[in-house]
C-alpha cells in the first residue's frame, strides 16, 4: 500500500525539454562538487591553473543559460539560484579559488555574455564561407586558365548573339514585302463587316 491514490493524482508526463533541463541541472550540481574537490586538493601547494577542472562545467552552464533570455521559467530561476550558490562558494573571501591564477575565468557567464558569443559564432559561420568562396573565385580567375576559359565562353556567346541579330534584323525592319498590299481592295472578297454579309 505504498502507492496510494495521491500518487496517481500527482503523476504526469514530463515534457522532453523539461526533462533535458532537469538533467542539465543535475549534471551541474553533481560536477560542482567534483570541481570543488579537485581544486581544493590541488591548491594546497601553490597557485595553479584551475580552469582545466571547470571548463567542461562552464561549457554546460552556457548551454543552460542560453535558454534563459528572461528569468521567467522554473528552470531559469533554478539556474539563477545555482549561480548564486556557486559564486558564494567559489568567489567569496577565503574561498578555494584564491590560489587559482585564472580565477576570473572560473566565473559563470551571464545570458548577455553567452548570447554575444553566440551571435559572433553565427556571423562567422555565414561570413567566413562567403569570403572564402569570393577569394577562391578571384584566385581561380586571376591565376589559372579558368580566366581564359570564361573569356572564350563570353566571346563565343557574344558572337552568336550578334550573328542572330544580323540574321533576324533585316526581316524585322524591312517591310517591303508588305508594301504592295492595298487595304482598300479585298482580293479574296471576304468582308469583315457583318452587315455586308447578311
């Protein structure tokens, strides 16, 4: 009788994106302890680089924060609470990161920081291939036989166009074939006036 009616009343399907967000938060909380342990074990000696222990963690946090332009969902509120806890443990006076030479790099980014990185990445993915294609085309045109091939094609097409124009030009402009037609006489005796035919 462990499972009663209240259990079934409160049971529901979790949406896939909510489930993924729960897994991301779970990952952050689990690895947060691992990072703390790794840094505290290694900072007993002298100043060290701590970013190696936290880089994957920070990358996963970026995946989370990019989903939160506004702090209006439960996931974003939980993420904000997590960041507050993280900052209290890692960046208060006397914290374990004081012996890290890259302490500033361990700070979790804000949505604004991550969205700026994301915009730069999108611009680069569009701009870089375009510039590469343009430079490749210019190089092919200037320094290979490709230029001669294109010019030959252009000349040949211009020559064909002018020949077509010369062949068809007189027939369009010469109306001497039609000069002998008199519109007053009807050699076939076909009337176009319906009154005459009736």
